C-alpha cells in the first residue's frame, strides 16, 4: 500500500513538472527576445501595413498580445507576410513561431499538417462580392458566372461544394495573390469575387468606388478563424491559447487598456486572478503573474481590438454578430482563468 502511495506521489510530481516545463518554441522565443508571427500579406482589419510599414489589424494585435504575455512588451514581435499557399509551410518549417494569419480551423488542418488550432479570434463566413451594376441579389443568380478565388484555401473547396449542392455551374478564375485577384475583379476578368465576408468588406474599403460593389447576403460556410501552432509543443500552445482567452475574459469582466491599472484594486476574485493580483496563474504557463495584465493594458481586451480594427471605429464598421461575448448573444466565451 505504501509503495502504491509513493508511486502515485511520484507520478503526480512528474505530471506537475511536465505542466510547467518549457517546450522548444517557448525556449526559442525567450532566447531570441521576440515573437515571429505569420500574417496575411495585406487585408484591411486583419493585417495590413501603412505607408511607413507599420502593421495593424486583429491578427497583428493577437501577435502583440502574445509578445506582451511573454515579455511584458507588446512591441517584442516581428511579422512575416504570407500567402495562403505559404502559410502552413512557414509554420511547419519553423520560419515563424505562430500563424496568426486569418486561417480557418478545420479537421484536416488540425490533424494532417502537424499543426493545431489554439482558439478562435474571429467567427466568419464565406461570401461573394459583385458589382452593383449587374443587378444580382443572390448567389443563385450566378449560374455560369466567372468567379475569382484564391488557391490553397477552404474558400476554393466551399465554392465548388455550394455550387454543386445547388446544381449551379461556374467558372473559377484561380489567382494566388489577393491584390491580383482584386485587380482582376475590378477589371472585369471575373463576375464575382469570393472569400470570407470580413475580407470582402476590407477589400471593398480600398476600392476607388466602394459603393459600386455589393456583398451578397448568402453565406456559403462556417469560417472559424484563429491562430495555429505546431503540434506537440504544449507549453507554447498554452501561451497562445490563454493569451486569447485572457483578452476575451477581460472584456467580460470590464477590464480595458484604459482602466487595467485601476482594476488592480478590484475586489472581484475573478479580476484579481486575471490581473495577477492573486498569484499563481502565470506559473504553469511559465510566465509572470502579471502576464494577462500586460496583454490587456498594452493591447486591449477582445472588444477593443475588434472595434478599432473591424468594428464601429474602423472603416469596415462590421457588427459584432457572432463575435460578441456569450452574454451578448455571440460565441466569444473565454475559458476561466482560475
């Protein structure tokens, strides 16, 4: 009996040690002093460089948040712009530490690429944009139309599936680079352009006459977008996952970049744990107790990053919809930090 108890204690100690043990990516990131994130080559609201080369967007904010958690410095990051075709190879090869580029989480991607999703930072759906002058009010009216689409994306498969299911024909115009697709669409090489609705909204803001284009009401698919990391590197997986959850939890509890310092005085036990006032929540992540405070104070909660990049404060002016918190009818539900 005593032997069994000793074995159980040893097993528990081994398990607890494994939880806090750093992994190869965690160690490599710490050693080099910054996080390398793979992002889109340029889509408004998600990852887009300005005239000075400064990157902004929801996916860039996710990268900044990971840097804040790791280093207490949201600027300790670099981005690698990647096309749809390049993105998985870049993560598999170690060229980047995390893929924060808008990427749909699917069973195949989660089980066959040696990669794994860490959570969802934007719930989206595939749509179609057309010129208003065509007078098209629904996707079923696109029978026989030419449609621009990027290769190596779930968009390409969804397009074929939807048209086949509705017994409608179409002619794909496959172009890899987004800017080339947009030029082809505007020039009339294709009747329609399909991708995630949020991306269509972002592209439309960049066109010379945005009001001349319409995003049709049809939604072809579910597109849960979120960061991905390499499989088998649990310590790094945990950092990325819980950074996202911290941003969602912070919004739920009313913690913002503007009031985070004041909220350190909160008597709410949940807020105390999130902000590190109550110690212990950073240890098993290999981070400081204040990791989530750094994320929220330097980058903001989830609602803040949504609003400034794609919401009411942005040119896209997207509704929160599915990306509202669960208390407000959406799907954003952070796991509890406790």
